């Protein structure tokens, strides 16, 4: 893989990981339309996800610190368990459990879906989900959500292992359905993403060794996804505040239908 290819894939990942349009699906389609082959190696997902993971850490550094501090204090203090940090931590941890279980269960099979046709179908499905997502609710504190709400979001995030199903889209949508506000829903969604991505990064270390890639493309993918991911995060919060989450649905329908037409009519 060349450095220019790595840069393009990194930017695609960064822009689409946090916007509700599926980064994994767009990586597959970028690979397809640019003529680099239909199947995208797993190490590309791992490298680009490292960059977006760092972007989340940077943007949500205060929330990460508050949740970590609240969790460890809450283990020994009943008073701390009534504070926001503990509530955020327990929701994120509980929500991450079904994601991890689903991801491990489907790990051996989802790579076969890294192709234009299944990705296009998944993009169409994501579009319908976004179109029918309700407006943000009034719950603006983690303590107002239940562990059941977190489990629902975790199951939704687990299903996003399928390329073309937007992780941010399905988790934010599920939290909005449960009454979360436009600020709380994405915050919990990306903290859940952070927890799972740390595990994926460790599990993927062996993939890098097997790929035997030069260091330069991996670094370029990581840096490009970090920078573009940072911009996309800021934009998404602006979109949610304006209640325009469903506006991404027509784009997903257009991309999905265009790709299906391109595959079957060319």
C-alpha cells in the first residue's frame, strides 16, 4: 500500500467514523471505486481506528478523566456512586459488554461482508434507521438513563461490526430513542466506542505483524484519521444540536443505490 492510498483511507475513516454514515462501509467503497480491489484487509480498519480512537481521547479527555475517577472512587464510596462520573462509567462499561460479545462471535465471519454489495445493503438499512430516529430527548445526565438503556445501545453498537452499519448512527439513535439529549447521546456513544476500540487495538497487534507493512503507510493512516476525525466530531455535535440527524439518510440511500447500480449494470 502506498502512502497516498493510506492518506486517502485515513481521511475517509476519520470523516465517516463519527458521522452516522459508516466508516467501515466507506473504506470498502473507497477501495472499490479507486480500483484497489474489492476486499479491504483487516489491518486497514485497525490502523485507521487507532487514529479516530486518539481523536476521541483528545476531544473527550475531560469526560474520560471524570468517568475513570468516578468509577474508582465509586468502588469504595457510596457518596461517589451518586455522582455523574460513576453513572457515566457504569453505563459505558455495561454497554460495552454486549458489543464485545457480539464482536467476538462474529469476528470470523464479518470480513466476508467487506464487499460493495453487502455494504450497500447495510448503508440503505442505516439510512432508514436514521430517517425514523426521534428528536433528542430531555435526559441530559447519565444518571437519568438505566442500565437497560446502556445494554440496548451496546447491542446496537455490536451489530455495527457489519460493514455499512454505522456504529455512531445506531448507538446515537438508540440512545435518542431512550430519551437522551443531543449532548448526552453522542457523548456516551463515543465513550463506548473508546472502550471497545482500545480492546480492538490490542487484539489487532498481531494483524500488523502478519501484514508485514512498511511503517510509513500505517503512520499516515493514523494521523490522517485523527485529524479528519477531530473535525468530524465537532461538526456532528453541531448537526445534533440543530436536530438534523436524519439528514444523513438521503446520502446513505444515494450511495447505496448508486453502488448497487454500478456493480450490477456495468
